[in-house]
C-alpha cells in the first residue's frame, strides 16, 4: 500500500501551531495598535466653520486662554466662547474681513455658530475641568501646545489608562495654580519637593475609584 | 547542485517579520492629523440620549440645549438688590466712590490676575493703553495713570466694565461682579491711589 501522507506531513502539526501563534500575535498587535485611541483619536482636527487660529490669538496676541474659555476654572466644561466674545474686538478689528463673515452673521442674526467638537469623552465618563485647574494641572498637559496650533487637534488619547497614569502619579504634572494657562512652563529642578508641598497644602488626592469617573 | 524547486521561501521567519514590520510602518500613521471623525471600534454607550453643556438641541427652536430662566423669575442667589455692589450706584443714583470690596492682599492679587487676563489685551499689562490688540488697530484706550481716570469714581469704572462704554466692550458675561470689583481695586493700586496700609490684612 502506498503512503497516504508524504513525509513532510510529519512537520504539519508543528507548522500549524507556529502559524497559529504568529497569526494570533499579529492579530493581538493589530488590535492593540490600531484600535487604541492613540491611533483612532489623537490628531483629530476637524474643519471649523471659521478659520480661527489659536496661534494668532493665544500666541502672537498673547490673549490668556481664560479670556475666551472663561468658565473653565469654575465649571466642569471649558466653554467655547459665544460670538459676543469675538465681537469684543472684531466689532472694530477686521470687521469686514471675508474670513470673519460667519462670526458677524451669527452675531447679527442671533443664530449659533456651529463649532465642531474636537475632544470628546464617552458619555459615561465624568470629567471636571475646575477641579484639575484648582489642583494646578495645566492646559498644556492635557491639550498639548494649543497656542502653536493653527487648527486645534487632539493631542492626547483621553483614554482611561491616560487618566489613570496621571491620577496615580500626578507629581510631574502639578504646577503653581497661577501658571495653569502658561504654555511655556517647565518643571523646576525641585519639582518633587514642590509637588509634595502642593499636594499637602491643597489636599490633592486624585481618585482612582471607578465611581470617581463613572458616576 | 540544488535545484530551483529546493529553494523555498522562509515562510515562518517571513510571517514573523511581517508581524513586526506592519505595526512599525503604522507608527508613521499614529498621531497624524486627520479631518475625519475618530472611529470607535466598540462604541458601547459613548453616545447617550442626554444633553451636555453647549450641545445642540433639535427640540427647541433656537437649537440651544441650555435654557435661560423663564422671564420675570430670579434664580436663588441672583436677586442682586444691592445697587452699590451690582450697579456701582448708591440710592441717589450717584456713582459710589468707595470699593465695596476692601483692598486686601487677596483681593488685589485676584484683581491683578483677572486684569491681566481680561483687560491687558487692550489696556496693556501696566494699564497704559498699549495692549497687543491696540497695536493691530483697535481704538487706543485711555491711560489709567492719567488724571481723568484717577478722578473717575469707582462706580463709573464698574459701570464701564459691566455695560461697556463707547468702544469699550461689556464684560458682564465674562466676569462676575466680585471679580470686576477686584480688578477695580487693583486699578486703584496701579494708579497709586491705594494706601499701602490698606493692603495689609
């Protein structure tokens, strides 16, 4: 009787196992890499209805973030400014510029200007700006160098592990509360002692309980 | 002499190499800017039927999910009956001349911070009317250290900040009354009119 299986068939079980391992590994790394918010979310930069530039307003003109995002220290949300805030200056400056027409139209006709949202946490997460700012966590740590952005793009993944990394070890991210909007702030050499002091004085205890963020 | 059919491609090392190279190549795609909305593979309960702040509503005619109080009603704590504090005027409708907030170190510090945020783009950090926006063509504001502004009653300053005056915009919606008074306390210090003794707590 002739052999049914050729000799190389002896190696089949090993080969199959190896192939399964390699395929499994690539599947895991594929999901790990391409499904993570670092890949899906970071860099999101929608086209806005007005070509509004943080680079010009926040950097060249040196306007503080809170001039426009004026509720950020007292409320959970950092408000997107109403067009009235823009018109503080633009009633006079470049009032008939082509680029500003959507703002002027919105102001005159009292219809909202529809900015496209950039940062968006899932609805089952509770986030609060005011508590972070009171603890001395700067805008730049969570939003990147917004003052250098022509169009705002998402700089951090806003994933749960990203939140927790900081909540477990906040020391490197703390700064004096009057420096929160300073985009150029760098930790000094004595950051460790400074952070320990600030944590003690302000009673900073970032939550790692599920119910802190999923309430 | 090996024949051509003996040479087989190294399948397994090849697969392993691919498994390493594909993510590495993808490394260039990570964090790259994109105009397309992010795709969430497992959207779960990302979008719940509830309104968040500043969301758009398809129910109300003005498309705003955040509603104003009904006309003629006053929310608790917003009665604002104290004319001196909320309008800068006394019973005779004259401007008040004394700041309702005593100029403690804390108030002055708060005032300085708020001034640098909200007023300095036009009035300049030192209040001399040389802000960055003025350099780009905004009407030149007056110098705070001039005599006419030193003689201006604090109530009139408060009214200017609250309601705006001529080319000066209103800051009613960006600043709470306490902060407006704190800024004015700081202005008095800039003008050199706060007695040094006043700042001691």
